[in-house]
């Protein structure tokens, strides 16, 4: 006998509409972090496709340094501190949030395999503290670039 898959109730049309209207880019925590980084003199790419297939987009990227920053929402990404688990249609939401977590882990692993440094920042983190973390990583990345000996050029 095969395993039975539980029937998951789809959200109501009203809930679907609310979900469709949730910002995916330019959220308040993301914009606040970008402001802090900009104030500190950093320039970056926004909503940068770090992986083409399957398409994965970093909220903030420093492509030359291979640094990808994701600002994850506590609800949508299952924050261990602030996640809330709805009681209504609980199985649907559990599957949705767990799928997001799996996709996040897959993205992080793929990027690290390609030599990227990945930072995942929760929306509840203070932008000033999060920007310090990003700046520290950039400092490390820049210093490691300087340590690579230059290849001597030969005249032809």
C-alpha cells in the first residue's frame, strides 16, 4: 500500500489576494539596510540574479566580491525566534514555509559551491547591526583579494 498524502486546503481567494500583494522586493527591512550600506559609502546591486536556473535573486549583491545578501522575512522564512504558525489551514502554511526554507538552503549551498559568500539577515535585525556584519564581510573579502599574488605579465 502506498503512502497517503494529506489533502491540503488551498487558501481562500481573499487570502490568495493578500499573499499576492505582499512585497517581495523593496521591503522596509531591506530598504533600511540598503540605506545604512549606502551611508557607509558602499555601492551594490539590488535584486541581482545570482543563479540563472533555477532563478535565484539576492536582495543585495556585491558581484565582484561574490557576496550575496538576503533579507529574510520572519514569517515567510520561518525565523526561529519570531516565526508564527497560523492555526487556520496550518498544514498548507507549514508546507509553504518549509518549502521556502528548503529553497533558501539550496540557494545558499549552490552559491557557496560557486565561491560566493552568503549572508542571511532576518527582518527583525537592526539595520545598523546588519550593515556592520555586511561591512565586516566586505572587508574580509577585499583583503583576501589583495593577498592573491598578481601574475607577472610577459612582453610579447
